[in-house]
C-alpha cells in the first residue's frame, strides 16, 4: 500500500476539521507524548504533515515557522515508533522541503538517538544532548 503525506495549515475552518479527524488520534493518545517526551502541540499558522496509508493515519509532524527564518519540527511520530520505519525519514525530508518553500533558512528537531541515522542521512547535524534526546539542525 502507498503512503501519502498530506499538508495542512492549522487554521479555523473545514481544513482544520479534516486535520483533526485525520490526526486527532496522535495528539489524543496518552502513549505518544510519553514516547516523544512532550505532548504534540499546535497553534494557528503551524504546518502539519500527516501520513496515511489508505484511510488510516500512520504518522504526523508539526512545523512551527519563526519570523527569523528558523523553524521547529516537533510532534513527529510514526507508527511503529522504531528506527527502521522509513516513514520517519520521509516526514523529516518533507518537513525540510516545506520550510525551504516558506523561505526558511534553518530547521531544528529534537529526537531520540535511535533516529540519528535517518537525521544524518538527510544532512542534519547533531547538536546538544538534552537528557535522552538530541537536537539536530539543518541549514537550508
């Protein structure tokens, strides 16, 4: 089955309702924040990428764009949440493309070391360690 990645902008209206109906499971499931180390958060203007296989969501992430040209990639979750899931890299790569298309210059993402291979493969540089997490960044 093919995986489709759909872009949403967090805003009021029918598109937001479509986002909630598709990705609601990810941010309402109590297991996911425990795995990510923080709840999935969003605010108006954020870009959501939701992956689905058929009608079933299989992953998501949130991109927050900042006025200084930097962006934060957060709430990235794929099912199963394992290092061998290629969907993780697909979402990371697509997030970089979305930030570049929005004229962003830098993107940061804090994740678990088990995903470091995907991050460095896609041109991300490791930075600070934060407990059991590492922050990566990529210049665009």
